């Protein structure tokens, strides 16, 4: 595996050129497992750089939209091939930049490649319907047109998959892109954009500008030449983006937080439920919007479930994510570490029982990173902060329930509605869960995380702007429908 010895500076990508920010300022992107290790320097751009990127995207959109869907799809195939050639390098960069384990990072990069190929194929599929007109001599049909320039604002937790599941459909449906990745993972983002450059994407079709959310992100929201904004991240920022976009009439799509429940009934396969709770709750150090956070267990099997869960959680090996022995890496940043530790403190202060974990890990080399123990609470009451707010860390709250009805009421008693799982063998319980649970992703005998790229993805309530990403659902955001009536 390659080891980079020189710290490289990564540039903005505007109109097909790699360029420095007009500020001449860069900032280091660091390894959260070893905070003294700089993965790369990234540009700290200004509004001026954003304006250039938007102008390039605006210019490029005329030619790009004129290409056929299959021709645009061909570019996506080429980008996928370029990424496949560099899969180890991109995955290693992701691991070093945000701390998910190397196998997870490689899996995510492979998923990015598969998403590109899926949307490349979408370039050949139908974009409209023929609808019978009341005029027997008329032809009525729908077709779709691109929005124009799309602003893509992404978080650090899936630094390859999320940008690609936004950019690939944007491109294949004829839009051009201004991409603002999270600054924490801007080196990984730059490598994805390098693949686009290698694939020969025409100048200006994708532009990347790195910098702060308040300058570049907000700049995208306010820019009159950006026609659509797609965002994944926190609820607070998502709401601001939605309001800003609405105010100037731009289309927007928001994917935000989750507080995802798992329900374990007394007839469940407990081994399966335990493994899925651990995988769903603690992989990627709990930093997924689909991560399991609350675990409702029927009282008759509660003690057994708890014992089995704790036995396995205690075996989790925490460490540097490039170490093949490591199961759980660091949190992605010092800020994320402080947030998670403050939620753990709040859980204790509000009276939950800390069953396991809860500490920052600082032994030997771990002190140089942002490591926490996998953490399990019990006696968590529904109104406690750790039962209501998204933690985005490796923290599970166990809650004892007597019946499925009670579990459903409590599971729904949060502002979010992204993903939810149940473990049971009873078809009636499964159907009640499918009908009653307030979640966009409903999972039976499967962990709460585990999104498939060909299916719609998104949440109910405060988890999203009620739109769906991925699969064929993506066309709804990235295009506008024209209803056409023709009479000769
Ligand atoms: N739903 C999800 O997948 C994610 C949820 N989160 C949640 O958000 C919390 C905070 O994480 P952050 O990285 O600070 O998320 P964030 O929402 O601040 O950042 C997400 C993206 O939005 C940009 N941004 C920030 N302020 C902006 C603004 N005013 N206008 C436009 N864009 C802006 C950021 O630069 C980044 O690219 C986490 O603890 C977690 O709870 C974070 C990342 C992903
Ligand atoms: O679980 C997944 O694969 C996707 C999760 C996600 O979209 C997120 O955490 O932002």
C-alpha cells in the first residue's frame, strides 16, 4: 500500500483548471487518528473563487445539456473507470482524513464507482410519458430538462459516496455542478474530482471550491446563478439552506439527521439483533445519519440481549483505522469528539445508567487522536437528551419496553424519521412496524444502516426536505418536467 511522504497542497478545480484560491490561504486537513499528521493542505477560498466557479458552470451548461443522455453517461463510465484504477489510494486517503476503517473506506469507494455506473445507465432510460389528450388529434407528453447549475454541499462522513450520489445524477440529467465538500475531507474530494478530470469531463461541467461553510456554502445558497442546491449535513445548517433557497426561489433538497431506533421483540433471533445493533450503531464510529441510536428491547429478553450485547461491545478493538486489527476508528474531528463527550456527560447528568464505555481513549498513541470508547447506556427515559438528539458517535441507549405498541410510540417520539429496524419472526409484528413506524427507510431483521444505491433514500419528519435521493428517485430533484402538447 502506498505511503505518502510529502504533504501536498490541493487546489480548487474551476473551468477545467487546478487553481489556488484568490486569498492565497490554505489550511491543513489532518488525520483524526494522529492529529499531528497532515494529509494535505486545502484551499481556503473566498466568494470571488465561488463566483468564478459558478460562471464556469453557467457557461458550460449550454453545451452539456445539448449532449444526449447516453453521451453524458459515457463520461460517468469513464469517471468510474478512473476511480477504479485509484480505489486503494482514494480509500486510504479517506481513512487517513476522516478515520473510518480502511475496509469501510474501500467499500464506500467501490459504492461510489457503482453509483457512477448506475447513473451512466440512467442516461439511456426514458425521461417522459405519453399522456392521452382530450384532443384526439393532439399529442401530449412529458419530457424533462435539467435545472441548470447545481450547488452540491456535502459532509465529511461519506466523503466519496455522498458527493457522487449527488453529482452523478446531476450530471447525467444535464446539469453542471459547483461542488463544495466538507473542509475536513477536502483532500478525498479533490481525488474524486481528479478522476473526473482524468476522464476528460469538459471544462466547467464540474467545479470544486473548498472553504468554510459560512463563506462558500452560504455563497452557494445566495448565488443567483445557482438553480438548485443539494445538501447533506446537520439540521441546523440544512434549515438555513432551505430558507435561503426558498427566499430566492431556488430548488433545494436536504438530507439531515436521524435518531434511528431498533426494536427487538421476544421472538427475535437475538444473535442477529445484537450483531446488527453493533454494526448499525458503532461502525464508522456511529457517524452515519442512518446509525442505530436507540434500542427498544422487550422486557422478557432484555437481560439476555444486554448481556450478549455487552459481551461483544467489550471485544471491540479501537485504534488507528489503517491497522487491520482495528474495528472502530476515531471520531472525525476534535469538534466531533467534544460533541460526543458532551452528550455522554449529559446522559450521565440526566440520570441514565452508563453500562459500558463513555471515556475518551488516551492510552499510548491514542492520545494523539480523537478516540472514544464504544458506549452503552440503559435506564434511558424518552425525554432525556440522549434519547432525543442526534449524537453522531458510538453511543447506544437501551430502553426496556413491554409491548410492540409501546416500542412504536416511543420510537416515533422524536423529531427525526430516517431509518428504523425491527427484529422479529412474526409477520403481524413486521406489518404493524411497516405501517406505524415514522421512517423513510424501514428495515426488518436488518441493521438500520445499509443503504442501497438503486433504491430511494431519505427520511420523514425533520430528517429531510421530504424528497428522495438515489435510485430513480434522483430524477425528481435534478430535472424539471415539461408537459408538451403538439398539434400539427
Ligand atoms: N446527516 C448527516 O449525514 C450528517 C449529519 N451531521 C450532523 O451535524 C453535526 C455537525 O457536523 P458538521 O460537519 O458541522 O455539519 P454541517 O451541517 O455544519 O456541515 C455539512 C456541510 O455544510 C457546510 N456548511 C456549514 N455551514 C454552512 C452554511 N451556513 N451554509 C451552507 N453550507 C454550510 C459545511 O461546510 C459542510 O460542507 C454532526 O455532529 C452530526 O450530528 C454531520 C454530517 C453529516
Ligand atoms: O448509511 C449509509 O450508507 C448512508 C448514510 C448517510 O447518508 C449519512 O450518514 O449521511
